[in-house]
């Protein structure tokens, strides 16, 4: 199953980028966004639903901590409906009627979602909070599923959600922040994703939103793990010590704190297909690289 998915990924990349030779294409197996909804999203959705019913207390984001209600009021949970079932992603509230996520949560190169259920103001994905269904989603016009380029999408809600202590808009980079690479800073990733690489970790996720603090690394360091995929429009964090984002966290936020204010600097995009605890970096769409497109969708 895994071998087939990796082979499809390599073939798709060759077809869309003719300058990549076969030896280079083999390296593309080390990423996890192509075919995300069917390979990862459905299983993640079912695990999380069952875990919430059983009130399991294991972690989700690998090496992270439980999040309190209102701690990350910008966090959105996404349930993607598509022909193969229901997938899981994350997102960030950037306006009272706009949620930004990863494009591969809507179309992963193989599967097209039909609608999202957007969950706000809850640490549980299948219950509580404000829940809004929509099929009004705009992907970046240059989204390339094969090479995971321009992996951003904007979800349009039909009306403004009520803002309160548990539901709040996150700030976007502005001014001098647009030129920062954030390397060396600690950033926070949050999401409803998988526990660990082990089968036990995959089965027993928690009912709660999780978060983890991770150091931002330079793109040069990140390219050593993903030489064909990482571009200037990505931002990466270290996966050292088995701490990272994992399957099911896609589309969720990466933030830094400036003067007590959270700033959205990344959108969870991809990691190593070898696992979440192998020490490889995790890559995000760099928000500052897409700020013009984002503002055009608000």
C-alpha cells in the first residue's frame, strides 16, 4: 500500500516537471501530501472520532501537550467530505468569515473534497464549538499537488462567526515581519493529528487539540531532507527529538509570539513519509510569501 502510494507520487512528479530525472523523482517519495485525503485523512477521521467517544487521553501532535479551550482560538478543525469518505485537516481563522488551510486538504492530486465542516471554538473535532459547513473554497491558482508548491487555500464561510474568548482571528505578518525568515525562533504548531508512528499511537489519539513548540530552521537545512520540494515559499521546523506535526495536522497553523500576540507564519504542508518521529523536518507554506494572494481573498 505504501509502496504504491510512493510510486504514484514519483510518477506524477515526473509527468508535471520534465526536468526531473528518474533518480531525482525517487526522492519525492519522502513527502506526505499527494493523495492525502484517501491515504491519511479517512483513517485519521475515524481514529479521532472513536477516541473522542472513548475519551482517550493520548497525545496527538507528536511530542506535544494538551491545549486548553481558548488557548488557540484561531485554530480550526476541518472535516473534508469526499467520495472516499471523510478526511481530517486543520486551518486558521484569519477573518470572521475566512479560514486559511492547505490546498491539499481540498484537492490532493487524486481526490477532490466536496465540502468542509469547519469546527471553531472546540478542542474536540467531532463535538462542541461552532460548526459551519461550506463548499466555497478557493485554492491558489498555481497549486501543484505533485511538487507540493503553493499549498494554500481559503475557505469562505457564508457568514461571520461570533468572536469570543474561544474563537478569534489570528494576525498575519505585516511590515518588517514580511521580510523575516524566523530561523532560530521557537514556533508553535497545533492540530488534531496523529499520535505517533507506532500502531498504538495511530489508534489511540486524544479527544483534545494538541500543540508543540518547535525551532524554525533555515530553508538550506530543510532542503537537505527535501531537495526538490522546498522553495523560498516554504518555512520549516526541526523534527529533532521526535517532536513534530503529524498526519491529520495538515493545513493547521504555525505561529510565533510577538509582544504577546500570535502571528501566523506557516500553514502545515508536508513531512517525511518515513514517519513523524524520525527526526526529519516538517515543512509549511510560508505565509509571508502568499500575503498578496491571502489579502486578495479576504
